C-alpha cells in the first residue's frame, strides 16, 4: 500500500498508540494532520485522507469530509457458530433486563451507549442506562473467566499481528485461532478481533472492532498500519 500523498488525521491530544502509528505513517512517506477542532476541519479531499482516533473523532470527520468507514456489523458476534463463542450470547432489550440471570456481561448492541461490563444485578444495570429507551437492544453474555485475552488486526482475512493484552503467554496459539476464525466467517475487509482463552473451553471470539478506532493493545504499529489505513479507504468499486 503506497501512502505517499495520503494524510492521516488523528486527534491533537498526545496518545502513545496513535503517535506510534503516526510515526510509521510519516516514515513511509505519508502526512499526518493533528486536529483539535475536528468538528470544523479544513477543506480536505475525502479520497486522500485516512483516520485513526476515538469514535466521536472519526464519525464526526466522516460526516464533515465524506470518506467511508469500514466497521463490523453490530450483530456480527450473534451470527457466528457456537463453536467460536463457547458461551451463551443472546440479543435482548433493556425491557427484558429484569428477567436476566445475574451476574451477566452486558453491552449495548450499538457500541458504547453505556459501559460494557459484568453487571451483578438489574439495579446495577439500571444505574448505567438511565435515559435509554426500554427498546434499546443489548447483548448479554454468560460470565466466563478468561485467563488470557488477545487482539489481532486482520486485513482481507489475514492476521497482520496479534498480541496478548490480558494475562500472559505466547500469542502464537491465539494468532492461529484468530486466523482460523477469519477463514471460517465473512468479515469486513479491515477488522480487529479480540479473543479469550479459558482452561476449560480454549480460545473463543470476544468481540469485533473497527480498526479505525481500535487501540494497538501490544500489536506492532509497523505491521498493522495497513489495516488501519484500509478502514477509511474508498472502495475500489
């Protein structure tokens, strides 16, 4: 991928992971523009920019400038075979939450409407979701203790790099599992996959993330920058 003439847009606030991607980008001949007032960007050619930052940063710039963003479907986790989940995962609504078995790991189906975590009770969940409609969809997962968690950047079905970010151990087996998963299901061109390991159940997929907003979590910037660049690249069609 030739990035000469391409500008990477990142927030102006210092961040070690974004700064590392920016350094690789500049080393390879691209330009980096750090934006503070990202809601009021300068005139830019949408075909010549790429982005890496928080959800609000990238989504607002998408609206203002007009480039595409490649993101996994919100319900992708619910479409894959149970062999890759190895735990109960269902889609419900906040209106159903009083009847759930707690504790449960709960996240919003639309990312980041509230904090994704283990909720010990219905009351604890209600304290986090004040103001949301009872029709708001949530993803509810059986609580499982993972001894290791890994992140991989995947471009066109190939793992560019993989790192253990929780727990310890060699990332090779995690990479092999995620590569197998990537060959087993339909994925966006660019995606970040998190996987978890339990001694009883082995490796399974935790979640899918958009590369334009995902932290490196130990992955090497010189190996994964292409995945990030492709996440806001215009389609060849």
